C-alpha cells in the first residue's frame, strides 16, 4: 500500500485531527523534523472558520484565535483541510458517522509514531484529542511537544502530564504552577525568566524541539520554559501583551461578540 504523507488519527462530528510529515520532512528551523498534528474544523475550511468564529470548536477560548494567532491558517491548515476533503489521507482508526464514535487503530498508531518526534497541535488545541490517543502517541514517540491555552478547565487537568500550560503573563504562570502544570510563555527582549523558569535552549544553544524534549508537560522534569520575542515575533508579542491587557479593544467584530458573550458567561458564574 502506498504510504501517504498524512493520517487521520481522530475524528468526531465537528473536528478532524490529522498527523502529517510521514513522507515529507517538515522544514521548520526551530522545531526540526517533527510529525505535525493539525486539529481542524470539519464543516468549514480554516480561513472561513476563523471568519465565522467556528474556530472556537478547535481553539476553545484561546485569546489569540483568529488574527493574533501565530499560525497562518491560509497556508498549511488550508492545504491540509483541502487534501482531507479530497480523500488524500490514510486513517489510523474508524469513524462511525451514525454514533459519532471513533475507534482508534492502536497498532497503526504505534507503528506510525514509533521513534518519532511529534508536535501536538501545530494548529488547534491538542486537548481536543482524547487522552488515550495522546497517551498512545506519546508512549511511542521518542519526543513530543504540546501546549494548551485550556489548562484551567477542570476536565483538562490530566493533560498536564503531556502538555505545557500556555501562559501569557507572569501571574498566569504562577497560577499554572499552583495547579501543577509546567508552563510556557513569551517574554520581552531583555526580560529575565522568573522563578521556576529557564530560557528555551533553542535560543541559547540552537537545540531543535525535535531533539529537546522539554516541552512535554510533566513528561519532563525540567523547569518551565520561556522564549524571548524578537525579530518578526516581537511585533506579534506586543500585540499579544496589548491584547491580554485590553482583550475587547483588540478583537475583530466577530471575536468581539464572542468575547463579550464569554465575559458575560464568566461574570454570571
Ligand atoms: S524548550 Fe525545547 S521543546 Fe520547548 S520550545 Fe525550546 S527547543 Fe522546543
């Protein structure tokens, strides 16, 4: 059987999770060659899903979804969604459209990820992947990375064994540590890591994520990680900091409506 570059590793009625990089190596200079896991809305392509707000299905309440997100949805996510629609990927499991149940092919997952370096959530929040599938993949990967903005949610606490809490301020980092997560955050040029944090070795020694293994939640005993915003990332970082301070002022109209609803929900709790 011809090997494809990607496999569906999970699916439900609303989203599909696709792992790519089995025949074509990824060329990302920071991460190195890793299997990339993409979490995509099924009903709309990623560009449209951002415009309509349906990306909430895969990003949850991540404050950066849409315009501020580091991922350019018009590039790889759009192409992968199209290839999936055209039946271009294999399946590491079976989806029952009637019941909405996904039955993973555990032997195939073991084969696909054996010895791999895996990047959970190249786009989309990896807590959308059921924990047993995350565990299976992590157990067989030589290394992995994963980050979630949904680390406060009560149902997501078991994911701290595998993923880092994405935090945007030092206060959030402290809360994440109190909740037993290891954390990951971006700091400004010239800013030092605070208690319990170290600088990502990619910035200090050129180590690539594929070989590092420090951003895998409690799977690593290392301190929490910070990276420094510089170059093109610096502009994005300022936007992120600005956003965290004034979330509603910095949203596009669709995000603003959703943001206001979320805040209303939180205030009513
Ligand atoms: S600490 Fe390691 S795994 Fe995390 S971002 Fe830096 S190089 Fe990648």
